[in-house]
């Protein structure tokens, strides 16, 4: 009698275990209490070799894992909402996603990408959004800078973020507003000392060498993500290879005469036909940026994510996964891009129709890929020098920060070639 009772108890427990076979991290607007940390859980699961899937366009781009006590525990510790599914429930979801009538796809996430953040060692206290959200989501990364890049250490990484850097050697074009500020003077001196240490006469020459190494990293198969001024200054530096575009206050000698006519747009990743800003006191690199051309009040400043076919175009679909297609705008030195200056082979993934600007773009270069995202901080509308860092505990469901984390995660996916 006792043995029969034990048998039935074990049978019931086994049946329950068999039914509860998967964990779903829902990413829709109403169910997930911390979207940003959900990406950290996903990265952690991939690192732990759990079979992981990204369910594109299913409940905001949810994640699916096999059920395991340590995954449940990690979700509870980090405050991430999860649902336990039976085999039957999971199969029903996967059948729905596989249906030709549904714009959905299940993408297997195979390998946790090794992440590097290109950022100066003694950077000022205003924050970099990517560093901030990687730390918040508990996704490991390695800070690197010019010495590491120029000594070919990029080969150790799969994914690279460019901090809000100026690759043109003009010190962020802060000259007009901050040339007498102690931080600006110190930053300029540190950059000059580093360039000299690395064997370059000018900061502009050293930054160009760095930009070329990053270019080669992407061409060789790396993934690059950049925000704000790192986007256009990177392309400008490549286009100005062999041309002095710096005025004397930046590099000690005059710029080349008629340098605009010597710009080589064939060298760039994303932009074409742009006109450089010659004024050293003007906080702008070129006419790529729309910051001074826009007339959009803060309360109406939103941009719309484009919709792609999850089955045919999984890469842009991954990069645009969100719980809303309407994203709150935010400013930066480079806020957005003039669409007429974007190359035809570059994909525009987010636009503000009020003034025809692109906010979020993606392209391929060689064997690798890049994404440019305009603006400085998705949850700080007009971030200024010296402002305190954003507290992401106040914004755990930020759609703008989700776009950053989409880029961090998508190199983990088993790739399918984009069809359109």
C-alpha cells in the first residue's frame, strides 16, 4: 500500500515536471516588469549553454529557455518576470510563430558575444548610455581605448561600442563653449600625450589610425554599434584620410586649402555628400546632423521603428524588437541624420516623419555589420556636460534602451541572410 502511494506521488511529480518544461521571458508592455534586465538574463543563459531562442514579434520579442531551477532563481533575484510553460503550451507558441500568416520567427541564440566598449580611461562623469545599460543589465564587457585598438586587441571581441568619441581630432568641437574649462584643457593635453606616446605627431592622425583599425574589425566580421557623435565623426575621419581638416587651435597648423573638395565619400560606412563645418567654435561636425535643423517640441519628439519581415529579414527585425513602435526622442551632439545624406545600401530602421530625419540605421561592411543610433541618452532628453547619470532603476522598461540591448544580443543569433 505504501509503495503504491509513493508510486502515485512520484507519478504526479513526474507529470508536473514533464508539463513545466520551458521558461518564457515575456517582453510585451504589460507583463514584463524589467525589460532591460531580461536581456541580462538571456545573455547569462547563453553563456551557461542553455538552449535559448528569441521569439521575434511574439509578445514584444520574448525569450524562451528550457526550465531550470537556476534560471527561475536568477530571474527572481534580478526582478525579471517569467512564465513557466508546459511542452504543449510551448509547442502551440512555436506552431503559431512558424505559421506563414504570422510575421514572427524563432531565432536560436548560440554564442554569447564578447563585448568591448571603446571609452577613454579617464572619461568625464557624464554617462555613456551603452556602458550604463550593460552595467544595469549585468552583461559583462571590457573597456578598451586607443592603445588596445592599435595593438590589434579588437580580434578578441565580437561586438564593439563606440563611446561618444570624436575621431576627427577636434576634441568634440567643444572649443567654442569650453576652451577655458579645466576639463577641456586636461582632456586635450591627455589626448596629445597619448598620441605622442603611440608615435603620432597629431591627435587627428592617431584617431584616424584608430578609426581604420575599427573599420578593419568590421570588414573582418565584427559588429559595431555607435551613438551620438561617434557615428558621424567616424565616417568623417575615414572620408578625410590624408586631408587636414583641423584648424590651428586643434592641431597647431592650418587646415588644407579647399579640403571639402578632397573628401572621399567612398571611404565611409553610412554617409555621402556631406559638407563639413569649417567653424572651430561651432558645436557641429557637418550637415549630416539634424540637431540645429529640427523644430520639434519635446512633447512631440518621437520616432517610429520600421516594420520588417521576421522570417525574411531577421536581422533588422531583431534590431527593432520592442514593446512599442513609437520611441521617445532624445538629443545629443549628433541627434539624427539627414536622410538625403545616407547611402542607398544603408537600412533606415527608425525615422521621425515630422522633419524627415533618420534616428536609427544599419548596414553591412565587408563580412561585418554596423548600427548607428542618434542621440546621447534615451531617457535624458537633452543631456548636458556635467549632468548626473541616468538612474535606470527609474526606467526598467525603456524602449530606447531596449534598442541598444537588441544590438548587444543579435550577434548571438544563428544568422540567416537578409532577403530584401
